[in-house]
């Protein structure tokens, strides 16, 4: 997600939007109100359609509210990357504004952002889970939890006494770039003689 988002209001003239897209090298941007709530998204394709509709007389210039796609397709920051990718594909959009629980804009994710995520290597993901989550967040020795990654799927293994900690590691792993799945191989019942954690 990019949190430095170029935005416009619904009254911004379409030529100003075109200049912003060109200056920032982007193909679309969110349209927001005074409370940073997303009203829609305007893209270069929207501007081309609007200009073609006014050709050849070029009568006037439309404000963004007449050109933008609305309602905007948005996501929340806790949604998983594969879900965002599927939403983009299903709705045929190139970008998704990221909004908080009050629907205020906090960032944007594009197809290019998602591609970078999916290009992360398994070794890099495994290192991050072991070092930053198992050792860093949980304070466990890295060898206490087996971490295996294949094609972005993280598999966690360990004894049942660590069941709660490994479950937390799994939830944390879901938030990492490049992770498309998490498998927890910790047995649900501790072996005989091992105390069940409280």
C-alpha cells in the first residue's frame, strides 16, 4: 500500500486531473470529500471518455464528479493481498483505495503494488517470519517453531505446548507481503504428560 496518495475533490476540473496524472506518473486517483471519505475514483480512461464525448465542439469542461467512477471499490488495511487481487480482477479495476473503519482514505494499492508483493521469495518470507515474528514479536528461540515456505504458503510446526504462540505467529504471518496462505501443523491435543497451556 502507498500511503502518500494524490487526491482530488469532486469539483476539480478534468484538465487539472490530467495534469496531476501526468506529473505523478499515475493512471488514476481517488476523489475525496472534506472528511477524506472516498467518493469515487477517476482514471485516465475516464478522462479520455469524457473528452471524446465532447469532441469535436469541446463544449466546456466537466468537473470530476461527472467523470469519476462511483461508488469506489475499496479495501480495508487488514484484508489479505490475495483477496485484494481477486477483488481487482472481479471488478476490473487497476487500483483500490484503502480506507479505515470510518471509510476515510489512508492509502491506495495498485496492481503494480500487488505484483511486487507476489514476487517476494520464499526464503525472504521464511527469514521474516522466523526473525521478526517468532523471535521478535513472540520472544521465542527461532528454532522453537519450524517455519517452512513454499510458493508464498507459510507452514508453522511445533509442539502443542506452543499452540497459542504459534497461532499468533500465523495471524502475524498473514499480514506479511507475499504470504498467500498459512498452515498450522501444531497438534490440537498435547502429547500425554505435556501440560495443556492455560
